[in-house]
């Protein structure tokens, strides 16, 4: 859920490390943040077709889920 929220805030997308840094700086997030954990979340969301990676290696929400 935190990954999807961060991607909603940045509709142009975030690269993996940008996403990790955004989540690390989120005061409201009470779970551990590590690149491998975020990558696992992104891969799960990609499998469900809720996110995609663009040509600039930025992850974005799919059009259906961005609304």
C-alpha cells in the first residue's frame, strides 16, 4: 500500500532507489524499508499488473489503477 501511495504522489514515476528513499523518509510508515523489500512489493504489484516500468526505469501505476 505504501508503494502505491508513493507512486500516486509521483505520477511521472520513481526509479527503485528514489522509491526507497521516499519510503524511508515517510514519517507515517511504521514498517522496515529496504531495497529488497520494496523490490519484492514492486514485483508483486507488477505481477498483478498494477504497476509497470517505463523506458527510463521508472515505476508508475498502470492507467487503470492510477485513477
